[in-house]
């Protein structure tokens, strides 16, 4: 990694009576077409290697069997440049275009493999429903800020209500709708499906959920989707409303305390998250990753000096990238290097980061009236040990003995087995063996926390 643009970011108490009148389901959501591919931001370096002069397009990650991407013949590493005849400059364009298309509609694409420009045409495949596999599956929806949000529950076949895990995933444009083996966090959640109800929520605009393009999604809008889904979950007959634990990973660990402070839960577990201010985290994370990537100390300092100014102007003052360039032309290269499309930073809309920068993450934990578990992977390079120890200190400072910190041995940010933080960063995105240690730590805490709730 040579600069900030390559950064990987991030992630037994009386229950107040629930007012079911607050919950609005709306009409049932229709099934959307599924592209069946992971979308990643396209860096300028990758674009230039493909013969492009600008970072316009999206990089294809994993491809799901039987869905549209496979029918088009896409492979990991391809660059999608057109969808349904419209240019694709960033992930937000894919979301915007897909929202206008219907299942079964024949759609053409243009993509780059290596340096070859290719085209393909195929009908859009419908998203498959999750299959029951030793548990039962329930699809529902809830209205959040006028938009219907997809809520998916699995629960044991035995009579309930059951203790419940409410999953809040990390940052990024993806859907959690599908079988555990093929979706984010399935490698963790599948181990609990025979004993716990598990609630998953598609972010606004993702999967079947209504909402804006991902680049326009705000922190508060996503937070409210989780809050309304949690309130809905408490009405399910297979959910024990007094035995619910939120499990937040990465950015999900930032949402966790805000949601839990508005709707009572028995516990909040987080992994690979942060509690310091966002801009403080951004600079610290940038320095660590650039140094680990072999950046010269002087170059790293120069990059951090520019990033500190750019992040303040954009995330704190709320200036647009163009306004920063006009007012501070000496920062033009830093602005364009970090925000090449002028709309997103690390694949996420600038508005989301501005909202996050304004939030008091440490203060949010003071209002969490629940048991807390802060987990940190031993080989993390995205989140710090300090943040997780600090979460436990904050909570124990106001409710002694209710929070604990646990290091997950041999694990990285994605729950993979790695030998060091450098090993994790070097192999990031290439796939690695899953480390089940996170399941052991979480399972032991859930048994204690939800059994006595």
C-alpha cells in the first residue's frame, strides 16, 4: 500500500415495555434480481493496469453460482464498466441502475478482463430465498424512515421463544440475504442456528430493502433500519425479547451502542471496531497501514499531514472535494488521490463519514444498559486493541463488572487464521482459512449473558 486511497476501513436488567404501535411493516417486499457478485472500489493503480486512464468502473470480487454475474461469465478481478447500456463509474452506479431493472429482463454488460474489453448478455436471475437447513426461515420487512427494510430470521425448529443474536455487519455494499454458507458472517452464525434465533437485516438500498444508492446512505439512516428491525424482532413468537444480544462487527460495532441505547437488549458484543473519534482513527489507521506496506517514513508523514487537512475540511467542516481544491489548491493531489470520484471515500459516501465523524462513539457506550463483550483479533491491522480495551473500561466505569475484553488468538479482522498483522494485510482479500476461535469466545459469552437475562 502506497497511500491513504488503498486503506481498508472499517465494523439481568429490567426491560422497558415495548410499544408495538411504533412498528410499521408495510406491504410485503417483492424479490429483486440478484447480480450475485461482490463489488469492490476500483483503485487508480488497478485501473491503469487494465489500460484505463481513470478509476471508473467497479472491481468484481467473488461470484455466486447460478446468478446473473455467473451467467454473464464474470470472474473475480474483472472490471465492470457498463450495465444495461449505462456507464458504471462506481459502486453507486450499479445500485442505481439495478433499481430500474426487473427479474428476467435481458441485460447487457461491458467489462474488462486483463486489458481486453468484453461484452455479455443474459437475463437477470431472481434472488433465491434462503433454504431451511435444520432450522426454520422467516422473511419479513419493517418500515424505517419511509422505506421498507428486509429482515430475515432463522430459528430452531423446537418450540420457542429462543435466545436471539441480532447481527449488524460491517461497512460495504452487500446483501446478507441467502444461505449461511454463501453470505457474509455465515461462517460464524451457522454455528449458532440450531440453538438461537438469528436476525439479519439488509441495509437500506441493499438486497430487497428499499433505499438510496449506497453512496447516498447516511449513518443515521442505516442506524434507524437496525433499530426498527430490532423492535420488529421483539414481536416474533420465536424471539425471547428479554434474551437478545447484538453482535456488531467492524462498523457494526459502531452502530451497536447507539441501537442498544434506544432499544433494550441483554447484551452487546463487538469485534474489530472503534470507539475513538473517526478522524483520529482514520489518521492512526492510515499511518499503520502505510508503514506496514513499506512506506518511507518521510513519505508517510507527508501523506498524513495532507490527509489530516483533507479529512478536517471534508468530514468536519463539510466542504465538498471541489471546494477544498478551490480553497486549498496545494491539497488537490491529496483530495483526488483519496476521493477520485468526488463522491465517495473508500467506497462509502462522504455524507456517511461526516455523520460518523460527528458521533461520540465513546459517549454512546455510557448509555448501554447491557452486558458487553469487546473482541479484538490478535492479528488485526484495521482495528486496535486499545479501542476494545477502552470499550470495556468505559462500560465498567459506569456499570462495574458488566463488560469484558477478549483477544481472539490467531485471528484477523475477517475471522481468518493468520500469523501476524502484516500477514493479514498481505493476504487481505485473497481468502484464508476461517478461524473458529471467534465462535468459541462468543459462544461462551452468549451462554452466560442470555441464560441469566
